[in-house]
C-alpha cells in the first residue's frame, strides 16, 4: 500500500460505515449506539483505482486519561500519528458540536494533511451542517454518504489532492509485488508425507470468556499497547488482527470479544461481537483458548473449547494470570487432571500456564501453537495407514452384527487441516460409535497426533445386485 489513512471524528458520525465502504467488506461492527468501535482496526482500502491502508478508530471524546474513554482516545491519537493522512468525519445531518471544534484544533497541531468529510449529506436538512463545516478552518468539506456510497469520486479527488499524486499513484517500480499462495491445497501424491512449511504465515485467534486477559496477552507479544485493555470486562468488541514476527515466522493474531453464555447474550451489540469472534475462529488455523487460572474450567470455558474443536481448528489452552497463583505445583497438577477428565474429546491437548501481565511462559505458548499447527497439517501415507488398519483389526476386530462381521478393507487420508480419513468397509451404517473412538484414539497414539480434531468417514461399496429380484 502506498500510504496510510486514519478515519477520525466524534462518536456516531459514520466512521465504521465509511471504513466498511472503503474496504468493500463489513469488517467493522456498525450500530446506532455511540462508541461501538474501541480499538483501531486496519484494512486494505480501494477507492476508484486508489489503494491505501485505512485505519478505523474510536470516536474522540474529552475524558480523563485513566478512564475507558481516555484510553480509547489514546488509541485514536496513536492511529493519527501512524497515518500519513486523516479523514476527519463530521455529521452534516446533526451539525457541528464543540467536540468537533476541539478535534479540528488537535488535528491542526499535528501538522499532517487532513481531508474534511461531511457524512450523511444525503439527509434532508444537511445543508446547514455542511456549510458550518467551513468554520473548522480545514478547507472545503467533501459531502458524502457512507451508507449509500454517494460522493466517493469527490472523496478520492480530495485524498489525491491532500496526499499528492506521487504518493497516491506510485510507479510500478515503487510497488513490491509478492505472490502469496493462500489456498489450502489438499492434493498431491497420497503416498508422500509432505514436510511441514516452517515459513508459511500462521493465523491464530485468541478467544475466551470476558476479562480473561486476551488483549493484554497480545499486547505483551507485540511489546506495545496496541490493543485497548483495562479492568473492565467486555472492552473488546471487534475482532482485531495484528501481525508480528516470532523467530522469523509471520504470525497474524486475532483478538476477539469475550464470549459469555448464550443465554446471557441479549443485547444486539454483544451478539454482533460474538458473531465476529466466531468468524475469527473459522478464519484462524490455531485457536488459543485463554482460561483465567484463578477460576478455570467454568462451564463456558468448556463450551468454547468444544466449539473450537467442532469447527475443526487446532486448539491450545493458555492458563493466564499465573502470576496470581501461590501454590503453583499443586494448582498445575489439579489443572492437568481436570483437563484430561473434562476434555476427553481433546485428548493430549497442549495446556500452558502463562502470565500476559509479566510475559512469563509466552515463548512456551508460541512453541505449543507451532507444534499443534504442525499436527493439524499432518499427512500420513496410504501405505502406512493400511498397515496400521490391519494391525488394529487384529488387536481388536470390528464387532459382528446379525452374525456377520464388519470388514474394514481400505484406508486413506482425504484431507488435512484437520486430518480426515476415509475407510472403505462393509455395512458402514452398522459400525458402532465406540469402534470409531477406538480408531481415533489409536491414530492419536500411533501417529503422534494429540489435541487436534480427527475425523473418520466410512464408505460402503455399492452392491450392484441391490434392488434386483432373485431368479427362481
């Protein structure tokens, strides 16, 4: 991207709606409630042939620095300092407020280019608010409607005029082109076991109950206060992605909103936040479920782990706030026992005690994430699988149903991410669930595949004589 643009303004003027319009996706949560956006969210914007990085920010308000609104303001000011240009959005429908005047003065002091945007200009009676915007002293306002996509050409022209044509339209020599393979290929020679790609970027989602320390954990990884944190529960609303390098490998990490029990989620805004967190889980490859080590294994914790496994993601448990634990050896032994007992569907899942506040245990957590992703991507050759299947049947033959024993004939791995296998057999509909669990546990033990979901599909060969009458 050639340059970076920050969208700023007071709450509820349409910043997130404009952000979604520019990135072409509904990434940011939008609601009539003021102050929905709290963290700064980056995105790749395209506007009439113009490409740049756009940053959505929280609504700027005058507040004490230690309050939640004050910390939100600090995040927005950091986005302004990071950006090359600011889009200052005002509400032409409701007119200017003293907050708009104060924000205009703050932007002038920064000394960076500013484009004044009069949003909601399609509304009846918006003319007075549009002309009032001239009094801010930031030049001619650009009338737009972020909701309906009106005025986008004028907005592009204003951005080009403010940033300069050289920055807006860099030459081909200035643009680095990188070919990135984002496909999850499941093809290849089934008799080969491809090596794990240590250089491929890894997508990791951080999930858990509210106030478990997810944002603090990510900030500690980054070494900066990139995400909004505090003692209040439920600060994070949007799923925010951040990128960083760990030992030379690119990690794209998603911070998500705390997930409460479904019965307690009644407000529309919280429903939107939880839906955004679920999308982050589906997009991620490895999911870290953050537990509060002082009150672990709440019912909601177990339900989140089960949800992640049902989605087919690789899972790692992180017991946060370990710095608050006194008798660590006894607590660790208790946590291990409860993990094995309460999560039988995730046998062998990696669980790491950490402290997001102090940074203790984070390297071990990242190594567990890499190791789990390695298993999640694992492929096993067909020859090895069929030798293993023959041994399993000798040790524990399939049950006989109605006097006829079920025969398992052939086995192959049909996909990875997560590992899935197909077994050709007779009477697949009569095979009990207990035997499927026996095979899954055997795969985990014999091929070193702990913690990831394993799926086995059974297929019976078609009977060519089925449905035909027997000759007499």
